C-alpha cells in the first residue's frame, strides 16, 4: 500500500526546529506537512536542556507559538562560575543588558504541538522518513513509512531535514549520513532530576579537581543536576547516596538540598557540523545540521536561529520566486553555528577535567578561568555568547 501527499514544504522532524518552521511558514500562508518517527508522548516527555536565549523567547512568543514561555519561564540574569573553592557571578544584565530564561525544551514542544494542531497543521507522528529524493529538482520528495509499514510519499516544492542528529535527510544534502566536521569528548554528563527545593538561586557551573558539575533547576520543587562522568557509565550503577556524594564533592561551598532522584540519564558529548546545509531544494536545520555539547546551553537556541534564517529564505523562494536568500542561507547560518560551536567547546574544555589532564593542564585551566572572571571583558564575552547574539533581522 502506498499513499502520496502533496504540499509546499515537507518537514522531517517534529522537534523545536521543524515545528517552529511549520508555524512561521503557516503564518506566511505557506502550507507544510511535518512527520516524525516518534509518538507525541515520546516527544513531549523526553527530558532535554532548559535554557532559552532572549531572542528564542522573542520568536516563540511574538509568533504565537508559545505564551507560556513568557508567563511560566523563569528569568536568569546571571550564572555562577565556581572553581578553586570560590564562586564568581557572571552578571548578564549588568554586562550585556540581557538575560536567559529557564524553560524546559519539552515544555516548548508541548506548546508548539498544541499551537500547530490548533492551526490545522498536517502533523503526523509515527511516520519514519526513509530517504529524500530529487534534491536537485523542483519537486523533491520524502519517502517514508507509517506505523503500519505503509509507504508514504510526500511531494513538495522544498524539503527540510529537521530530523535530529541521526538525520536521514543529511545523505541527500551532503552525500553521506555521517559526513561532517566532528569532535568527540572523553567525558559525558550524568544527569538527575530530583524532588527538592533549589540549592542556589542561579545556575552553578563548577570546575573541581573531581570534575565538572552543573546545578540547574526545573521548578520550586524539582531540580536538574549533572556531573561529569565516563561516557560508558551505566546510569543504574550508582545508588542515590553515591549520586549525592558525586554531586556534592564537585560543588564545595554549597550544601545541596537533597531529595528523591526520580530520573537519571547519561548524555554523551559531540561537536558536529554537517559538510553541507543545502543542496538544491533540500536544507538541514537544528541537530541534523549541527550538534553541540550541552555546556553552553546552545542546542535549541541554535535550532531556532537556523529557522529564522531559513523561513525568510523560503518565503522569498516560494512567494516571490527569489532564490537569493536561499543561496545565502548556508553561509548565514554557519556564521552563527561556528561561533556557537566555539563557545560550546570553550565552556566545555574550560570547565571539565580531561581524564588525561596533566598538572600543567590543570594549572593552565585555573589560569584560564581566572582570566575570564577577573576581566570585565572576559566576563562580557561569556555573557554575550551565553545570552545569545542578536538574531538575523530581529533585535
Ligand atoms: C539544564 O537545565 O538542563 C541545562 C542548563 C544549562 C546547560 C545545560 C543544561 O548548559
């Protein structure tokens, strides 16, 4: 059994990038079909990071994609860097006049899915893209399989791969599903969610001789914390008591408020940028185009920045038959992507302890941290990058 649907833009992936793109396109009167291999429940319940740049919040709220991002997010005007037993506040508001917002990604996804369904979006869960065909033609197509194993062909004027780090669309764009600039890290994060009050008003990024820890939050009663671990760590290998010991010894100076741990996961780190972001009428955005380690909190923000650039290009192409903004899309998107890649790599390497770090490396790292916190320019660079560079065409 095969079925064919025709639309203007076929979007693979109902993550933040794909859903926001469909939302902005609909606003411009451009119809799309969005597919995702996961169920709605899986998408809405997968725990991801939680920091939104001001620009991201602006796009989500002004487009009507999410009101809760304004009413339910908590505004953070700084973070703390902690090392060598001392804490140093990076005051975003004073340094760059901006802030970030703590609002978990799966809440953004709930808002986006609700908004898209209310807007009549053709949004299909449980549909797995197999490949993209005809990238070099005016009628590219997505060949997919639905939950019952039937083939679905989506014919479109443009195809967008917003299908995450294991992108199927990537092969049609860069000639290989894995082709890209790539870096791995010799450590990962052990993440927990626990029922406890916050241990600190702001996020703490802590470098300690035992490794890195991040004390983050979710609400007044639920907290998110991470500590550096070996990438092969089995999440079940630690008792709750051991987890609290590991976390606590990495944040000397703060007594962590403990409570039942109800979720644990190990997050592997990668830095990746696909060799190509555009081929003919197929483009890659979000994690399909790039992956960053989570230390800089850039993943979802970068996806939103891609969407802002691509949406304008698609409007020009499909409403005015002007392909120039599309031709400029890769360079424009990559400009920000590589800045974010650098920032994410820098925060990661500055704060983690590499397993093979020598005494020289360790002392140099403390010198680097001191160079940042003791200089207004150093703090301002961190604040500028963390809160996010202005979005293309938006302020
Ligand atoms: C989180 O709250 O999950 C979080 C916050 C900041 C990061 C990464 C993750 O850099």
